[in-house]
C-alpha cells in the first residue's frame, strides 16, 4: 500500500509539472502578451519598461526556470491588477470556492444516489425512462445556461431567491447569506447529479445480478435489507473514484458559475485575471487547480483500495 501511494505521488508530481509547462506557454501566447495588463492607453515605452522590470523580455525557457525557482521558495508572484501577492489572493478566495464546490457535491450525491438506485431497481420502466431523460437533459445543458434558467425562474419570475451570490471577504460572511448560496449551488449540482445518477444506475445494475444478491433473496431476506446491505454499499464504491475524476469539470463549471452570480471565489478571480491578462494570477490559479485534481484523484484511488479488499 505504501509503495502504491508513493508511485501515485510521483505520477502526480509529473502531471503537475507538465501542467505548469503547458499553461506557462499558453498564457504567454495570449494576444497582447503580458503588457496588455497595462491597458490600451499604455505607451510603448511604458510597456517596454514593464516587461523589463518583470523579466518578460527574456526567452520563455528562462522565464519558466525563474518561475520554478519562485515556486520552490513558495512565491507565486505578484498581481499588479489587485496590488497584492497571488498567495494572499488565493488564500482569501480558495476557501469560498471550496465551500461552493463542497456544497454542490453534497447536494448532488444526496439526489443522485436515490435516483440512480431507483432507476436500477425499476429498470426499463416508466420511472427509469423519465429519470434517464432528465439526466440527459441536465448533462447536456451548459453551466451558464443552467444558471440563467435558474435566475429567470426563481429570481425574476417568482422572486423567491436573489439573483446574485453572497458577498464577503471570508467564508463566515458568505455562510451568513444562505439564500444567496442556493442558486450557485444548484447550478453546479445539476450537471453533477446527471452524471452521478447515471453512474450509480449502471453500478447498481451490475451489483443486482451478482451471486450474493441472488443468494440473499433466496434466503427470504426482505428487498429493503438486500438493497441497503448489499446493493447500496457495493454500488457506491465506484463513486469514490468518480468524485476525483469529476473534480476538473466541477471546477471549470465553478469558474462560469462564480462569474455569472458574481460569487467572490477563485473562479471569479480567474475570470477577471483572464480578461486583464494578469499572468501571475492565471498561473497561480492553474497550479492550485492542477494540484487539487491530482490530490483528489490520488485520495480517491487510495480510499478505493482501502474500501475494496480486492484492489489490495
């Protein structure tokens, strides 16, 4: 188990390093280059001085080496757009994005697991067809469209919920505005529910035909106990891996969700940085996301091995 964990850690480090190389090259290929941060009114002399002061006039490989040296010292750079270090910006906004993503996963699992089990137990019946159709519709809709539909329905037409997300510099301030959290969380949850419910359905169908399920039924055990003791436990094991694999899509959806609802998290920070060519923030955000995805995938693999003795 220790050797397996070390092997996954080494793989994760290589993945993060590869991501930094690709993203570093891509952000430097943005139209206008790093000097676009100064705006359209900046003179060529001002842009040249800015590039020289920040080392952007050097070859890209040399810039990347210097960037890696900064990372080794815990320096993620400085944002001239926000007049603050990237580390402080991420530390301020990361907990709020983690809250949004975490709540969306809780809601998605609470809805997707019963729906998936219901579809498996009522396979090829009306309930299965209806929920399958709803899942396909939810999975096919873009995140921004889901957000606009929810705003139009609950904020404009019925005036039940506010059309914007909560505001605040800390998680405690955000939590104190629960009504403003509902629509952003629902937006992120819709696509996740559709994905998870289909996965639970397929996994439960595979479990229902196993010998131990048939043996339990032949002993006269009630259907409720068969489902709760055997089907649910074994069909939910793959969900552990699915959570780790779905994290990139959820985080990308969080960027759009936060920008639509003006939610003060990392997604909105990234959106504004991309519009202003704030390269240090773009690199810092991508680094944190890549590390989160790698760590989430590694933890999911390890937990799967712990929960399933066959993997060990």
